[in-house]
C-alpha cells in the first residue's frame, strides 16, 4: 500500500513537471514571457541592428544607454522593495499612525512613477539616436512582429483569438446577445 502511494505521488510530480516545462502557450502567438521587447537580456532594438542598418557608433550608444538604464532600474526596484518591507512593518505595528503608513504609500508611488518616467526617457533617448529612416523601419518591423508566428492564423489583428477565448463564441459578440446590425 505504501509503495502504491509513493508511486502515485511520484507519478503526479512527474506529470506536473512535464506540464510546467511545456513550451509557451501564453498569448495568441503561443509565446510566454518576452513581454518587454527583450530576449536573453539584449534589447530588441540591438537584435534588429542589421535590419535597421545601425552604425557601429549607434550600436555602441544604444548599448551604453541600455546598461545605464538597467542599472538605474535595478536601483529603483530595490528601493521600492525596501519601502514595501518598511510599509509592511508599519502595518504590523499597532503604534504606527495612519499618517506614517500613508507617507510610506506616497513614497512607494513616487518611486514607481519615477520608474515609469525613466522608461519613457530611456525610450526617447534611444530613439533620438536613430535616423528618420531607421525610426520608420523600426515602426514597420514592430508592426509586422506583432502578427508573425500566430498559431495557424487563429488571431486577428488586435492579438486576440478569433473566438476571443469564450466558449462557443466566434468573436462577433452574438453569444452574449449582441448583434452587429
């Protein structure tokens, strides 16, 4: 009996491990992760260097900007995590005032806003290195990239499955009682 239970547990763990290890089945394009335009830590723009015909100088500038940006983001994320730890501590402390907790929330919000602003500044700085022709080419490459690799054409242009993931639906809304007329 003990052996049967152990074998059953091991089988379950093995099956669960294989299920987790399956390739991405995330979005409509069958990919998981890679949400931030990066692959293996390399900014997507540098992966398209040949297609964009980046000069060596442009590549070096963009690489330097990417390193600086990553270092700043690491510092900000660490600061946000520290503030979260301190806020949790305050919340557990019965003597902490509402004002102290609100101040910590405001600090975390300000750090998150700073992070978002840093992303926008970095994107604009990188794009300023590109020529107008390269910027146009980048827009076209990004547009085309969104729709490549779709599983059997099951996605429409907005990136959703044709049936919108609803049982029995064909994406036209009729299954919910909506009419297109």
